[in-house]
C-alpha cells in the first residue's frame, strides 16, 4: 500500500501494525501475512506531489467538486452520499480491454480492483440543475452528481485523446481495437464501449472512419470521436520499451 503522510493514514498504519503483531501468535495467520508480503509505504512529509497518479485523481475530484457544490450547504450524511457516488463515477473509468473475444466489450476499471467487478448505479432522470426547492434534498444531491459526472467524464475522455506533434507516426486504429466513444449522453458510471469491426481508410492510407460494434448495435464514427483504450499488446510493447 502507498499513501501520503496524512495523519489519518499514519494512524491507520499504526493501528494495523499493532493488530498485526498481536496476530503473529497464530501460526496460520503468520504464514498468511508472510506470503502476502503486505507493506505500507509513505511519501516523505510535505511532499504530496510524489503521489503521482493518485494525487492527480484527488486534484481532479477537488477541482470539479468545488464548482459543483458552489455555496450549497450539505449535512454530513448528504456530503458522504455525494462523495460515495462521485467515487463510483471516478472508479468506473475504462483503463484497458479485459478480453480479446470479439463479442466481449467488458473493460478493466479501477472498480475491478476494489470490488472485483464493474461499479454499477441505477439510471435516474436528468436533473434540473440547482434551481429547485432545496427541501428536496435527494433531487439536489442527484443533480450535483450528474453535474460532476458530465464534467469529469468529458475531461477524462479528452485526456485519452491527447494529440502530440507528429514527429513520428502512430499506429492506425485496427480491427479488434476497443474504444470509448466520445460525447455520448450516458448516465453516471456508464461508458459507451465499442469494438472496431471495420476500418475505412482515407486517400493517404490512414484510418479516418470506423464501424463499431456496441452492445446495442453498430455505429459509424470518425476517429476524432473515439478514445483508443490500451490493449494487452500495447501494454506489453510499452513495458518492453521502458525496460530497453
């Protein structure tokens, strides 16, 4: 486990260490912990920037949460509910394909590492923003979640669409690649994932348009509306390049 040097994390590590030492009297537990090789590593004090990607995630949540909440006062229970739903939104993001089967569109998400499966939520009607009666607390919180979801989803997909200067050519999208479709009106935690089944090349030989297979049928989209997810081959080549 890795974390920053927050007092809550340091206190939790201390409590777990005491409990661990008490458990070492049991031979079965001792062998379990020895085989698990569990270790808690802290960043240096006053160095949250060394958290890398997880601190980037915290920054994104704080950035959008401040703009979603504004001056709306929430009770502890309401704020806890909103943060839990935001956590589900953030941890539902697609990371890479989870299967090479042509008909399987399930992708790997952070939720798989937390609960062992994709995070799910019940679709709700689109909210009317923050102008309603604040006594209807649930509708207000639901509107906040949907507002956060739209802002954060678009930012995440844009980060997958980064285009650097063409000093070297990148590979064409190929049949069998898994993509996330940009600008689709999905409810929270729902992503439009599709597999490329046909490529349409331009006059220069580059793929400009593709035909996609989704759980609800086929779509034709330009590649500018697609976010290519890493495949196992891409991850293997990237790790090979890093080692070399």
